[in-house]
C-alpha cells in the first residue's frame, strides 16, 4: 500500500487528512512534531510522500524538509502553508519541497497532489535504460540520475522531471504552462510560479554561473529553453 506521512501539530487538521487519505487508499503515518516525523521516516523508508506543516512546536517544517532532503532525494514533499505566508511557498520550494498547499484545502485537491507526486516517483521504472547525453550532461532515465562532467547532481523528483523534459526537447522554447502540465500533471491547479522557483533551484545545481545561465535560458514572457 502507498504510504504517506502527515506532519501537523493541529490534531483536527491531521485527523481530517488521515481520514481522507485512508479513504483514498493510502496508509498514513502521523507526526505532531518535526522530530517525530524524522524518526518515523527513518523507521519507514518506504514512505513515498511527506506532507509537512510549517509552524510546529519544535523545529519548523522547512528544517524538517532540509533534514529529509539531506538523505532522501526521492521522497515527494508537500508543504502546508497558511494563506498569509506567501513567502513560505518560495522558501519551502527552495529547501527542497516539490509542492505546497494553502490551508484550508479540499480532500480532493490533496489526494490529487499526492497522486501526482506518486505518479512521478513510479513513472519510468518500466522503461528501458536510456541515456541522454548532451554536452557535459548525462541523464539516465532508468536510474533517474543526472551527471555533469561525470559527477552526480542530486535532484528532487520534480527537478529530474524538468531536466528530462528539457533534454528531450533541446533548443526548443517551452512555455511555463507546458512545463507545469508535463511535470506537475494536467490536474494540477497550482500557480505558474512553482515552475520559476524550481528552475531557479535547478540553475543553482547545474549552471557554472547561476547569474548568467547558459544551459537553461529564459525566454522572456514565455518560458525556458534548454541548450548545451
Ligand atoms: Ca501547525
């Protein structure tokens, strides 16, 4: 069964999530503090998606996210933010989250987001080993890895999906909407900004000079283009 962890100190919200995810067929682990979440994830390495609240009694959700990402690049991470915390979305994504949801959210929206993350984690596993080599980059679609000049670049699932899309479309301008639809799925109803934040993070990982990107270039008013 697909496993999800919910980290939320407000019992009413946590129970709401548990009930709805159980109904959607997920096994749900619960944590009320950041430390508890990290311990449970260590005990259950098969958790596919973690939902992290930001305001917590001990360490905050960003810290938890950073801690998870330090050892696990594959798990999907969704941050829960309050409506007033606009900046939190960006901060959360920069610390390695794949997605965020603003409270209050509907159960249907939450399960759609988790399903989308699970699809990304599970996709490609059946496909043949294909290596895409472009310039200094080698993308391996079986292992879902990216190397630059023979060195592994650690990517989140979302970053990997964006890189794959780019490397399958070299020299082609891709609109932000195209990237959002391909990577986050057609049902995703989040904001286009999530694309920009992930591109910013990718540039930090793959560009020689983040201030003057040469691989991922901006197509003003439209989107981005990959080239080597
Ligand atoms: Ca909270």
